[in-house]
C-alpha cells in the first residue's frame, strides 16, 4: 500500500467519524426532544387524572355524608353495637 493510499484511507476514516458523530448528535437531540414531549404529556395527563379523581372523591364523600345525616339514628346504633362487641371481645376471659 502506498503512502498516498494510506493518507486517503486516513482522510476517509476521519470523514466517516465526523459524519457518524454528527448523526449521533442529531439522534440524541431528537431523542431528548421526544422524551421532553412525553414528560410534558404525562404531566398534563397526571394533572387531569388528579382533578378527575378528586371530583369523584368529593362526589362519593357527599353521598356518604348525606346517607349518614339521613340515617343518623341507625348509624349511632350501629356504632354502639360495634363498641359493645369490641368491649366484649377485649374483656372476656382468655382461659
């Protein structure tokens, strides 16, 4: 192989490396932009889902509160019954 061929091969390799480097940089920039877009979309969806869940919880809590107010006597008797049952189970002999 002549010196001229080695020089041409060396120059060709340098161009190839430079071309590959620019392609890798371009790919990395594109990937970073796609990741950024995906994170923004996820953030938006997360906020939207949070508001939706919060509204549903408020709605359900209002239903429970309304049922409790309408049936206060029954709930008080139920709580008394549970208290008596727990007191009996704790206070009984273990022998």
